[in-house]
């Protein structure tokens, strides 16, 4: 027995939509722990300001992330590396 095109199309669309959500979910978390760990390795204490800065990196605001991390004492090169780590999913 053949299924009509409408239910088949619906099921295909539903599968693709749910699969897309599953693929996007890890990216939403990106890698804040990697960012904060890199900052901590420079001797800067991880605070709410550091976590917020790393969150900017997650949202691809690298300039804002680096600026915020250097404002709390992270060296420029380390801040840049940490922000790039934040932008990449684990």
C-alpha cells in the first residue's frame, strides 16, 4: 500500500526539523568552559565578567569578547585565543 505524498512529506519535514534542532543544540553551548579555562591559565580569576565575555565569543562577537577579557586583566593574545575557543563547539 502506498502512502500519499502529503503524509510522507510531513514526516520527512518533521524528521529534518528535529534533526536540525539536535544538530544546533550543541552549538548553542559552544565552548565557554574552554574559554574560561584559557583565561584562568593566565592567572585571571574566573568571574561572572569572564563568563559573560566568553558568552560574547559564543555569539561570534570576538571584538567584544576580547575587549571584555582584557578589561578584567587577561593578556591580549590569551583573550583572543579564549574568545576563538568560545566560538567553536566542543
